[in-house]
């Protein structure tokens, strides 16, 4: 029905909804208005899946119109099997964030809901943009609503966290802009597809790769540019933590697969060892940091860094495999694993932060030592919490297992020790997650505050049940997601293993 301009609707409808909320304010039922716009955006995004043709890697739902003609910059949108599931993830999570903040946000609820609606539209724009400058505009613009969300509704140290978050991300994207301008000088176009066919010498390839590594590495975030994330999570309101972990971190992984691998494959191959080292460091070292946290949000934030390490490992392990075997056979599994991990982490991390939000709303503390025996007072909540915690450890049957297993399996083809170090997450992840569950959920009721807890209400049950459904569905039946991504990822493997060395 909307095939001609569906992507524009998914970008601008929530933004218009957010602007309406800003103008109408708190007097005109901001929560129902936000729910209507977010739910409508989600429903309209479903045809992206139902009408998508998984055969071939070509962009679909394409829109093209001139924007800044003097510089050949176009309003160019489209999705493939890589970006389409991420848009669906974004529209789904936004609905849950609106419902989660329904009763909790009492200070300026219209502005709070508006910020998330505007952020939803901008992030959809990031995943749909096929012009590099359009991508850059959306990439930068999403910082503004997130900055506001943390700065206004965040914790006591929110100003420090917002400034750190903004500076890290903005610093990285400056290098990306320089690279995009250089690519324009070579391609005479800002279209991302045109960048993929440009031949470059090794030196410019390496410089461009490093600029993308900084820009997207900060966004993932990769070690050692990860330190902004725990601060941002701890200070952000629950909705801010959910959108940050579930969707915004995925933009870093998406950038690598859309820009780095197809644009500068020779530099990607040359420096794959660096990304693999950074990924393994995140998986192992950051996992140990998570183990010693006393703040529940900080523990899950560090766990996110470790789990996102599998995404970049899955994307770049293909190069040592090609070097070792002389063939790209079997490398597709690593990219599939990285993408499945991105989707899975979106559901699991979002659920974990929402669970922590449920506890915080009741006791106004995230300190693990303040809890104990929660299952005695909140049995339904405890069931959901344990499910998501098990998924976070990579329990077979949950979505957390599928992506990590695919990446570990692929890593064996490259090097036993890469696979061994990656697999240590099964031990470290289980250690910090089960330690959290033991101290918070199980045992005797720890104190009078826990004794007064009440179980989750219908609103909270709906949110957690929706996430539990997708965590189990993707864990038990990942084939539809893998199928829809397959041809697009196979094309990325082809591009990444084809030299683009030139003068």
C-alpha cells in the first residue's frame, strides 16, 4: 500500500508525532498520543518483512529524490536483508519504551515521549539511508534526543554522562565525515553503492578504515573506547538505557558491514587482526569487569560490551579464514552469527534493563546488596528475570545462544585460540549473570524493603512477555531471520573478499 514511500513514512511519522507532543505539551494526553504514533509506526513497519523478497541483495522499497543537487547529494532510501530487521527491532522496542514510561515518567511526560518518537524516526533514517551524507545527518541527529533524555530525566551525575557520551560519539563521527568527503572526491557521488565500486591505494584504504573504526567502534562500543557506555547507562532513565543498548549500539555494527567491509576490503583484511584483538579483549576482559560490579545497570552495561564483541568478531574473522584456506567458504556463517547476535542482544539487553527498571521503580536503588529473595515477593517477575538472565549467558534454546555459537563455530576455521577465547564468555558470562541472579532473586527475603515488594502489574507483564516471546522464538527458530539476511550478507562476503586496490 505504501511501497512507494513506506520508508519515508517510517522516518517522518514518529518525528511528526514527537513534534506534535512538543507543541501540545502535557495537557493533551501525551501518553496515548505517543502510544498511537509508536504503535502505528510499528504496524506500518511490518510490511517491510511481509513484502520483502529475500532472493538477491538489491535494495528494496527504494526512494530517490534530489536533495542538494550542486553536490549530488540525494534523499535516497532503501533496505536490504541487513537493515530491514534492524528497523523492525527499532519500531518494536520504541512501543515498549512508551508503555514502560507510562506511569513512571511524571516529570514532563510529553517531552520525554517526544524525544523517543523523534529518536525512533532518526534511527530508522540511519538504517534506511543510501546516501552517505543523509546517513551522516541521521547518524549525528540521533545524539540530540538521547543527549536530552539523559540530561533531563537521568540520575544525579547525568550532566557528566551526557557530555561524555556526546564528545565520544561526536569525536568519532568527525573522522567518518572526512572519509566520506574523500570518497566523494573519488566517486563523484555521495551514494554508498557508488563508494563500493571505487578503487583505492592501500594507504588511503587504511586511513579510511581507521576513521570508520573510530566512528563505529565508539558506537558499538569496542574496547578501549567503551568507557562512556557504563556512565550513560547508569545515569539514563530506563527507557534511555533500553534504546541505547537494544538499538543504538547496533548502528556501530551496521556501519562496519555497510561501509568498512565493502568499501575498503584490502585494508579490512590487513587490519582484521586489530579488530579481532579488540573484540576478544571486550569478550574476556570486559566480562571480568562485569563480574565485580555492584550496580545492576553497570553490570548489564559491561555485559553488553562483551556480547557486542561477538558482532565485530563475527564480521572480521572471515579474513583470517580466507588467508588460511584461500577460500571464503564457511565465512558467511560468521556474518550471519554477528547479525543474529545484534538482533538477539537487542531483545535481551532491552529486557534486562527493563527488569532492572521494574526493581528501581519500587525500591529506588540499583545496588545489588540492597536486594535478596525477590522471588519470594515477585514470583512472576522472578520467572522473567531468570529467563532473560539465562538468555544473557547463552543458554541453548534462547536467542543468546544462536549468534554466539555461530561466531564461535566460524572462529574455529580461523584459529583455535580465537575460538577458545571467544568461548570463555560461556563461563565468564554465566559467572557474572548467575552471581547477579543469586544475590537479587533467590534466597531468603533480605530486608523489610524487599518484603514490601509487589509483583509486576499487567502493563509490566505485557512488556516482558513480548520480549520473552522473541527471545525464545529466535532461540528456537532462527531460520526466518537467517534466511532473510542470507543473500545480502553473501554479497557483503563477495565484496569483502574482492580486492579494490587501485592507484
